[in-house]
C-alpha cells in the first residue's frame, strides 16, 4: 500500500483534474474554440444552433465568479482572450446577440501584480550571498542585470497565485535573449538554450501543417514536445514588455508603459508577425539566390533548384506575362516559403549553405516553426505568447545565420 502522503497527493490531483473539467471558464473557451474551428471550414454562423447560443450565454454568465477565473493559469486566460476575440466575427448574427453581449461584459479578474520592492530586495540579497555567484563575476553581472530588468517592468507580471513561476519564467526569457543576441546563430550553446526553451524537436514526426491552424492542437503539440510554459505564462502586454527587455523588438507599437488592452495587442501582434515573416522570406530568397548564383552563375535555376519547383515558378511567370501583368524581378520571387528549405536541403546543395547553418537539423526545425506561424497568420489565428516567442527566437536565428555581420535588430 502506498504511503498516506502519496494517496493524499493523488486524491488532490484528481480533485484538481475534476475542477478543471467543470470550470465554466474552461468550458467557455472550449465552446468558442469549437465555433472557431467550424467557421474556419466555411460554415456560416447562422447554421449553428440556438442551443449552442444558449450554452454560450450560460457559460459567459457563469464566469462572472472570480473563483472560476482564479482557477485559470495565465496561458489559459490568454487562450480565453483569443477565443473571445475570434468570436467577434459572429456578433452580427441574431442567434448570438445575447451571448456576445455577455462576453462583451466579461472583465477578467486581476491575475497579476507588480514585483514588490521587498521581493526585489530579497532577490538581490540572495544573489549577493549565493556562493556560486560570488565566485563567478559573469554570473553576478547577469544577476544584477536581471534585477534591473525586473525593476523596469511596468506591466503587472507576477502571478498572484504562483510568483515563483513568474520570476523563473522571466529569468529564463532574459537568458534566452542574452544568449541569442550575443553569440553566433546555431552555435552549440545557442541551440542548447533554444531547445531548453522551446522544446527539442529533433527526430519528431511532424503532423500535417494544416493541423496547426487549430490553436488547441498547436498548443497541445508544443506542450507535449517540451516548451517551457513558464516562459509564456504572462499576460500579453507583460510578455511583450519582458521580451523587449530581453532584447527583442516587441510585436506591438502600443506604449507598454501605460495600461493596455490585451485583445487589441493580439490583433496588432498578428499584423506585426505578418510583416516580420515577409521580411524573413524576402531576405531568405535573396540569400539563397546569391549562394546559388555564386556556385552556378547563370545556370543557378537549372542546377540548384529542384525541377518541380522551378517548373511551378516558370508557370507562374508565364501566367503573369500572358495576363499582361509585370513579371516579378527574378524567378526566385515566385518561391513560396515552403520552397526555401526544399532548395537548401538536398545533399548536392547543402554544402553551399552549411557555412551559415552549421547544424542542419536545427535549421530545419527553425523553418518548420516559422512555417507553422506563417500558416496561422494566413488563417487569421490570433497568435498567443507561445507563437510570438517562437517567431522572435527562430526569426532571430535564421536572420542571424544569413546576415551574420548585421546588427541583430534585423527589422531596421
């Protein structure tokens, strides 16, 4: 028979599991996400039943209880925000008028607070008295920088129910930024830091890209494959401010020194993500075209591009000409994002690119993650903190690899 403490622990875990299943806030999130999946298939809101509308109304009313909201993690709260935002498209439908009104009245409980001055003092004291840090001036300098960054946060970022998790997540965020922005892309220490933060996808069999349009599927996939969830377990404004302090340019132009609307930041984040992906794609085309031209001169398309891709590009070029449209500058400009890795990957081509991408498998994972985000943006999926983190990290890696002599702020 297991010890009593083990029995109690299992009983508490089961109670927590049941509480999660019956929490109206989680039920509401699941309902809205189901509606979002139906709408993505082209089904009009009018085809959805009145019963669904009534269920939404009941769930929206039920989450007025602060206890239900307090039971949500920050990631779950962000997920609920995203589902509510996606619901906006249904608000003109008569079936959903009442449900939409209740959702509009929904005001989330304050889950976060700022870092108290006494907490900052205690952290500073613990750093000063840590014998490992005292013997390592570099680590001590890092700890001082971390304290300064914590003190500079304006948005509430400490989870009231789990402040230790928030502090650990913030510290890891700053460490990822410091590592990526101070070392060459795909260096071993950089790859180790990225795997620790985002998960190790080496050897993972990838599902079809279309499945990642479903935010529930993508979140579950990331969690199952090792992403450090404390890195993203912040409100959207606090996450963006923390990433800026870590050295990344935020995916918003909103003044984060003032109170902000998380949903509006989510909309702006998608627009910024589209802009960054465009820039990555543009620079990748130029980089690949330059490498192949250097190797094969005027025959780079024939010798360096798989025939299935070059034939498709030529067909698109011919369509532009036949339609009286101005053709794109070069055939490479007809390449899709997914084409880029297919050009680099073959054994005959890879030696040309290996100098910039010393670890082929890590490079492939970067392209996979960026392609996932590109598909989500194309389908108007509101990007959560996890997607934003992946875009910032993998975008920085790829751009650092193809423009190693440029400033890390590649958006200038």
